[in-house]
């Protein structure tokens, strides 16, 4: 099971600082899942990922095919279920959240899917598990703990004079509104609130009206409770005491979804002690909804199993661009620094050697500013100087190979889609048996038929690759051309090295990897099942070898470990393959400009299921919402009745004037956005906040260069003869809100330069101790020109003086940015108000933040 998923939270405060959150991880496997009751005890299961109560990702269903008999178990031969998911996910988070949750469900055909258990990780705890795999015990899914949202309350204590002249007190509770309530069964809820006054001897409850189909209900209802009775009160008292102790009273607000014919669903509660009015007669604040009884009820549960996860959470506080100038310029000068090992970019790779992801922001930043090719050429030349034999060229996990790997993944995304996706779709969907290992053959398998199936698949993949040179991106060709020239210069007597320098990347590290893990390159939605995965493994191994033939001397078949692979490779015409590979490598590494066919290949950027509102293109018929398949290519946006069906409507990219969010109040639906065209707007509802953000981003990028893009838009819909946002009656009235935008138009090289520089700053800041050690190493090497000290041996220092100069510039730039971040945190801390809409009472993340800032303030003083 495998797939990648892409979710960004982009908040911007009045200081211009953007808060960007992202999450990367992997759902590895589950173990010891509880079997189903009944004779068929195995279950089909799948996992979901949720931000609070909103599902944003779902794995493929793992069928009941894997079971393990435990001989020493009690009872004997007990069967446990160990599904392997292997699903990668990456998403940028478009909204605040409290919990990241992973649910395991048992798939049901006729009923609702049954939750087996969950792993819920608080946002503040995510950093504890960053970058490493952990086993998490599954916890029971309790409906009373599945809460999300916040409520806005106002409380007052008034004095009233009764008819007989005595004074009593009255508690006034105003339920103003709620925000962010969860969807119930995929729909916005029909919410209502109950307001209870609870004390030692009383429990009065009142109820609001039901607000239909909204996650942000506006209640604006006020309730009155008499909290003190005078001793002269003549009517029979319902209390045990005449005078109540106000400080023992509390207000409890419960939010519910009105179930009509089914049971009402609990959405969350909050409790407020009346003693909060002790020093102030009025209190108004936002409260985060909590589980029932604040989650204090803990019922003893059986072991539900475990889930192995790898989760990395990142938060970038991106300052205004002006603050990054010095560090960014230092990084962009890297290709010109002599020697290259003294450059800022190389130093970052040196001190973060164990962190593979450290290279990515450097690659993206240099790529964005057209400085990547000279930098890659320089670090490749440095590696080649240290390579003694031509047959070991670019074999290791070096800075050069990591940079080129990341470059190919970023720049070659569409190239892979055009070249491999059609044939991989055929392989995965047809699922012919291709096993040729005698040990792995199943009963009834015919090895000759399998070998023929595998040969056909390999030939199709191989042909797709060697015929794809015209689609290879120019920047990749420039890198390959540089590698070829550098390798030839380093090993002038080896006729094969000019090819191995290129094939070691394009075949071994690009095409073969994409065939092996198509989900990681967005070529398939999910990780393939075990049989298809085995087929792809065999194809990938074959492609690696075929790709290397053009750079090897003949008769290399004897080097294969498996005899069955030796026999299989003999079925290929070696001479023909060698010439085809060489021709392909010549074409993609040539410095001659490629002649375009004049027909741009249409690439599908994104597709998926959405709900679309009828556009009113027909005079009759309801303007209701229908499920549709939305598809975006380089040329057009289209929607279809279902995947694979003919398009019902096609919108050329050039006709898109703007793509913006749509207010929930327009149709009482969450995750809405609009594609604005000259005549009308297309209103679309995505399945979750992540999908909505992705669609808006990618549609904005592909239409960014359209000549007639709008400067303003209507954030709500035109209904009942007027715009809901500005109340203007003319349907062609100019927009009332400025359009968002300013995103790069090049969809392949979409880079946020400031964000990448912020990430590089964070890495330098994290490894500041290594920078200081490196400075010491430069001094030691300058003074003592003898054997290198062991503690400095891990650093690459070819020119101590030049390296030291760069290190001083890096530390200076990092310290300036640290000061700006510290000032921002201090200013934010001063302006922060507990109980505001941004920081509701009960937010444990905020309470942790308060403690951290208090400690920082004390430390700074």
C-alpha cells in the first residue's frame, strides 16, 4: 500500500511574518490488530490521517491476505494481523490544529467502516518523534473524545430587585458563536448548544435553536439563571440552602449535532467557573471545545494493537524578504567561490552530512535564481578529483549526488509523468504474473509465461525511456552535459566514463527508482500491492542493468548473482540495447539545443473527486451540488461524471481569471473555492482543507500569466439577486475584495525563496556548534601544517583562510536573523491575549508557548 499526499498553513500577522507548517511521514505497518468475531476473523483494513477531526489522507485498503500463525501463542497457533502499509505522506497544513491523529479502520461492505483504534499526537508533542520511526499503541475511539472547534461566550452577573424590594443576583450567559465544528458524516453539522448551570444542589439546563448546515453557527442567544435567593423569598425554594455559594457554581456548554431521526452526536464541551466573575462583573472569551468530562474518564481497554509511524513536523516563521538578503546573497555566491569547499552552500552540506533533507533547500534556492548548474558542476568536479577509478564514479551518497538527485526530482517531475505514467498504469492495472525466481513461484505458475510477461513489460518501459530524450528538461540536459565533460576530462583514457557519468543518475537514480516506487513520484496514487511491487522490482533491476550496458564493456552478464536473472537478460539483444542507450545518453547530454516538435505534451497536474455546483449553463434544472471528477492539465481544466469518462465541461487555462476561496456561508459548505471565468464562476467543494488548498495553489500557478487576470473578486456567491458579500445587485459588478496571488508562474520551479532561506538559517542555527568547530579547524590547519586532529577530520577544508572568511560571514548573518526572530517572539508575546479567537482558553499548545516565552524572557533579562 503506498501513496504520497501533499497540506500549507500560511498565516501572516501584522508584522508580515508568515507561519508555514508542513508534515512529512510514513505509515509503516500495524501489528497485533484485534481479529473480527466470527468464522472469518481476518479483516480488510486501512488507515486515515486527520487534522483534529478532518480526514486529510487515506491509505489503500489492505486486504486480508497476510496472517501469521504464532506457534507459542496462547491460544496455540493464534493468528495475528500484521498489515504493511508503507505509505508516504507529505502535506502543508492550511489551518491551525490541535491533534494529528491516525485511525485504523476495518472495511465494511454493507455497514459503516468500523474504527479499530487510533493514535492521537498533540501538536506540541510532534517534535518528540521527529524523523524517527516509533511504535504507537492504538487507543480506543471514543465518540465523546472526538471533538474540534471553539465557542465564544459572554457571562455577566447582574443584581435584580425583586417585587418585595429584596436584592438577588442573576447570571447572564450569552452564546455568541462557534467556529470550526467538524463535519458529521461528511456534511456540515446541524448544531445546537445546551447551557447548564451546575452546582452542589442544582443543575439547570437551557438549549439554543438548531443552526442548520454550518460549521460556524451564529447563535447570539442569551440565557438567564438566578444564582442567589434572598432569605425573605416567600415561594418554596427548590434549593437545599437559601443562600448559594456562587464560587461553587459553573457553567457547562455542550455542543451537539441534531440527529433528527438518529441519535444526536456530541461535538464538545467547555466548563467555566462562575468565580471568574469574582473581580469583574463581565467576562467574554473564546473557549476551545474539550472532550466530555475533559477526557478524564479512562476505561480499561484490551490491547488493540500498534501502529509504526515516522512523523516529521516543521514550522517555518518566515520573516519579510529584506531580512534574508545577506544570507541569501552569501549562498548565491557559492558557485563562484574558489575552492568550492569554502562556499556557504558546501559548508551547509558538510555540517549537515547526516541529514539528507538539508540539501533540498539549497537546491531549490539556487534553482530559483539560476545558479544551480555552476554549483553542481563545481561540487561534481571536486568529487571527481577524489575518485581514483572510473568504475566507481558517483557511487556514494555525496553532496554532489544528493544535489543532482534532488534536482532531477524537482525539475523532472513532468518528464517522468510523460515518460513512465502510461506504461506503469498498464502494468499496475493489468497485474500479470511476472515471477521468474523458481523459489518464489506459486502453484500453477508457468515460468515461461511469466518470463514473457516480464520481457514485454521491460521492453515497454525501456522503449518509453530511450524515446523520451525530446521531453528531457533543458536544465537536466545542462547538468548531464557538464557531468559528461568533467568525467571525460578526469579519465581521458576510458571511453565508457562519459556514459557512466550520466547513466549512473538518469537510469540508476531516476528512472529505476521511479519504476520501483511510482507512488513516491506521484505516478500512482498508492503504493502497489505485494505482487505488483515484486513485478516493479524485477523491472527496475532490469532497467538499471540495461541502462548501464551503454557504459560497460561487454560480457558483464557473468556478474549477476541470481542465475534466473542471468537467463532472463540473455533474452535481450545486447548490441542493440547498447547502441540505443548510447544514443539516448548522447541526446540528453548534448550541448546542442533540441528541436521541438512544436506540439506541447499535455501533462495532468492534478485530478480527483470533488463536489461541483451546477453553473447554470442550462435554463432548466436545479443548481445543486453533484459529485464530479476534476482534472487539470497543462492546457485545460475539465470535469467528468467519473474518472475515465468523457468531459462534461472543458475550461481552457487561458480563460481562468482568478482562483479564490469561497466563504462557507455562501452555501453552508466547508472547503469551497471558485474558478472565475469571463461569464460565470465554477463553485467547487474539495473533500478536505488540504485538497482545497492544493487545488487553489495549482490552479493559481497555471493561470498566473493570463492577461486578463482579475485584481478583485467576490468572496461569496451571487444568490437571490445580489452578491452575498457586498449586497450589490448587478451580477457583473466588480469584485469587492483584492485577489490573492503573486505566486510564481513556472509550475515546475515553484520556489518560495524566503522560505528556503529561512530553512537554511534554521539548519545553520541548529548546527552552530559545528560551525564553531569548523572555525577552530581552520585556525588549527593554518597554524599547524601537520597531521589533522581527529575531531576536525570530518570537515572538508581545502583553503583554511577562505573557509574561515565564509564561516564568519555565515555566523554573522545567522546571528542577525536570530535577533530578528527573538524580537518577533517578544513582540508577539506582548500582544498575545489568552481567550482571544486566535488563542482560545483551553489551548494546551498556547499554554506551552506561554511557559516557553516566560522562560525566554526571564533568561534574556
